[in-house]
C-alpha cells in the first residue's frame, strides 16, 4: 500500500472523528458492563432467596435485590 499525503486539516479532522468514536465506544462498554453487573447481582440475590435463610439475612438480600432492580430500572444514571 502506498502512502497517501493528505492536508493536515483533513488528517486532524479524521483523527478527531476517530477519537470521538473510540470515546463513545468506551462509554457504551462501561454502560453494558454496569448493566451486566446489575443483572448478575439480581440473579444471585434471587438464587439466594430460594435457600434457607434467617429473617435478618432474608431482609438484607431483599433490600439489596430491590436496590439493584431500582438501579437497573433507572438506567441511565443521572
């Protein structure tokens, strides 16, 4: 492949667009990671609720399940 010489302002504009795309992709990746964490926590808490627990443990897990569900439902965070 041969080198292509473009004017500096064109190269700068291409690089700016590329960087903006990369930043958007990173933001989306972080959002997806957080949503997966919420989902995994909700699954784990539901699984724990099907086991034998003390009243205190059950209350704690139900509270955490409610918090995780609310956080996931309020997506995106403000």
